[in-house]
C-alpha cells in the first residue's frame, strides 16, 4: 500500500519532521483564550494536547500555516507560537519558547479543604 502524502489526522506532510517528534504530549481538556498575534479579538478554544513545545486545540475555522498566534493557558499565561498545521477543525501550534505543561494541571483552588457549599447535607431519618 502506498504511503499518503500527508497524515489525515495531523495534516502534516509525510516528510515533515514534526510527524516523527518524540516529545511527550499530555492529553487533557481545558479551555484557553486564543488570539491572532497583534489582535485584540479573543476567542475561547478547547485545548486537547499540551506539551512543552506546543498544543493542539479545536478551532472550527482553519488558520494558515505559519500564522503567529497567542494562547492564554491556565496556570501559564499568554504563550506565543505559530500554526504548525490545521485540519478537520483542529490546529497544531508550535510555541516560540518551551513551557512547563504541568503548570496547567495545578489546582485552581486556594484551600486544602472541600468548601462547605460543595459538601452534601446529610440528614437523619
């Protein structure tokens, strides 16, 4: 069977070195703010994979490869990068500088106890 000229899942060309990267990616689901670099228009997107070098996000309208973009990732802040690929409602972004993806996994709460409003009310019968 002949090899496809591109990977239909990532949209990367068969000879693209990004297809063979071995960087660990953390599969997750989190919301992030997104904007094209230099723009004030912010969109909310779902981030599905996050690594030190980039992310994959759901974005209904594709974007051109090489476009400068920025993401505000929880626990990390605004991160700049470029669109590496765009296909089937998803985009891959290569960050300009590595990040620590574990910071996005840190809890957002400040306390060490479960808040009272979350605890169930138990009554005796």
